């Protein structure tokens, strides 16, 4: 069976009778098996997916199939799916099964999507390379010696390597956009609150967003249309109406585009990434759009603000994993205190422990005002400055990442350099605005380059249509 780049192409051939959903699922399962060395999936739901495919085939034949019939989806291992394992790629949730289904997944199923399995990620979504999973490194399909980005690396690789058509990931500081850039696919982080977080294992609650990977903007827009919107189980979700994103992708106007001068002048920016970004900006100018450099002096404060606040929230959110209620429990303890200590020591990986300790430190009585309170104040300044830009400009365009994918193990001894890979993506999470990464060519080493576009809060409709326009021009 040939590889498909869009749901539209799949639906056309399903309608023509060229193949069935069952055959499509079998095809993807074969791809997953043949590319097991990439370690993108922790588990496939083979029999369940095939049974669901049979039901979808029947619905198609009876002309009552949902919007997503024929779409095979993978889910990051931080999203709850009732009676299925949930481990957050961590030893500490060993043996745990979800008691309910995340709202986003429930809405996919309601429109006849087929869930094919759960995907590897950095443990508890903490990482920029997908080297932190308790179940091994995920490898980039473009070159298996390189990382796919993180934390949603397995979800990005699954789409990149044709193991499914779409994946759901999560984005706390770039965890959808960065792997999308490294793997050459489309990755959307919507506005904070656009998609319900009910059923998402929390890392940093005021930053976490469910995001979408696809091969094109059309599929991503359709999935967003299905899973976005109010939810009685999530008090932080927006009650704003959800536009028909997939029907609003036409783009025929001139816009004002800003780029942050500090990003293109950054010392850490790869020359090929810089050239590709500048070429796209120049093309926009030639097409009659206004493209201007803007100063954003707060850029250097975004990353430390992000790490102070997210680690503080992680320290609080991950306190529930104590060996008492569910998951892993250490067998080498003799009393309650030792059981808590040993369980968390043995169950959590190095990066998760590092962030819990840092978060506990910044929340401690002696340092709360000096770090946490100050970071919240800076977050407000960054939001106000970003909102001010959107009063004058329609979009902000910048590289998704400073570099292309790096070799596995490159930054293991230099964590600051690892964290700097998030330099251009964290702003959207700190502020809560929507952002997308789209493919922008390849570097001389054959690895993909990503272009990031940001828009004002809840302006996904224009963001998606403009992104599609960028891909086509």
C-alpha cells in the first residue's frame, strides 16, 4: 500500500473501494513493526484498532461515518485512555491503567478516528530530545543517529515515518513544535485553554497544552476543530466558540509580519536555519506582505522564567506519585518515610528528579519571593510585551529551533545547551498564545528545518490559514 499524506487522499480511496480501514490499519501496524528500532511506540492496540476499523468500514458503507473516519491516530503516553496503560514513559507508573478517557481522545473516537497505540516520550514530558524515557531513546527517522526532539518525540517520529497519519502530543515549552521541526512535520500548539486538559497527566498546569502532529495543515486543522472547545471537566478551558478551522484555510490578504531581531542575531543560531528563515521572510516581502524586524529585549528572560515556573509546578504536581496509591512501589524500604523516599528515588529518572528538586527549591520559604514571585511578575511583562506586538502585527515568524536535530548523547554533559534548544519555543507557552511549526526545507546534512509562526490568543483560524499559505508559496 502506498503512503498517504492526507486524510482527504485516504477518504477518497476508501470511498472508491481501493482498500478498507482494516487494510489501512494493518499497513500502519506493519510500518510500526518494521521500524521498531526507532522506538516511537511503547505499545500498539492492534486487535482493538482492527476491530474499530471494521466498525468504521461498516459506517462508511452505510454513509454515516464521522469526520475523522479513516484517520489513524497515535497518542503520547501522557494522555488517559480508559482501561489502557498510562506510564508517562516513567518507571513510577509501572502497571497503572487509566480509569477514564481524556476529553481530547473521547472526541476523536466520537468522530471515528482509530487509536493505534501509545507513543514514547521524555519522562513526564520533561525533555528536549526524547532521551529521558525510562523505555529508551526515540530515534529520528531521517537519521537514526539523531534525536527526534522532545518531549513528544515518539509522536513526531510516528507521523514522520508513516506509522500513523496524526499524533496527539503535548506542548509545555515547545514539546510539539520542536520535534515537529526536527522531524519535518507540522506541529501545532493551540492557545492555552483551547483544548481541554482533562485526562492529561500534568507537568506544569499553567503551561501544558495538548498539541497535534500531522503531515499537512488541513489534517491538523480538522483535528483541532474536533477536539477543541468547552468541557465541563476542565475549569481552565475556554468557552469561546470553535470555528470550522478546516473550512477556513483560504488565505488571500496582505498581512503585517514581525520577526524578533534578537532571534536572528542570536549567537547560537545555526547559519543554515538562519538562512532558511531569512529566505522565507524575503519571499513574504516579495509577495507584498509587510515584514519588519522588532526589538524584544525580554527574550533573554523568557527561558529562565519558564524553567523557574514549570519546575515549581512540577514539584507540586508530581508529589502525588508516592508509591501509596498506584504505580511503582520500592521493595527495599522498611518504614513509611523510607518507602516514600526509595519509591521516588528508584521510580523517577534523573531529569525528572532534577526538575522536582529545582522546583522545590524555588518554592521554599527562603526563596519563594526571590524566584517564584519574581518569575510570575516577569511572565506578566513578557505577556504584555507580546500582546502589544499583536496590536500592530498579524503574526510573528521566527525559527522553531536554533539548530537542526543533534546526535544522540550530544548534550548529555551540557544541560544548559540542551535547555537552550527551547529558546524560541517557550515564549508561546509563557504567554499562552497559539504557535505552529511547519517544515522549511532541509540542512546540508539532510535534516529538516522548522519555521515557527505565532499569532494572538485564540487566533488559530488565521494562524492555520497563513501556515498553509507559507507551505504552498
